[in-house]
C-alpha cells in the first residue's frame, strides 16, 4: 500500500502547530511538576548528556 503525501501547505500548517505546542508543553510541565519530579527529570537529562559525551569521545579515540 503506497502512502499518500500531504500537500505542502498542509505540512507547513502541521509544523507550525507542532512548534507552538512544543513551546507551551515545557513551561506547562514545569508548572505542574513537583520539585522532586523536576530533579528527577534534570538528573535523567544530565546522565544522558554525560553518556552521549562519553560515547562521542570514545569514538574519536578509536578512529584516531
């Protein structure tokens, strides 16, 4: 079954609405989260960033 492509103007509208919702979502989630939930989210993001940096630097050493 072939997928139908949406017209360019429809895709542009969906992108615009998605971007608008994304800007609202982060602020809204921080307003509704408890301090413990915010800490947990920040810790998870920090660990993911550290793992990414470690994997990135490990890849550079192996290729050199």
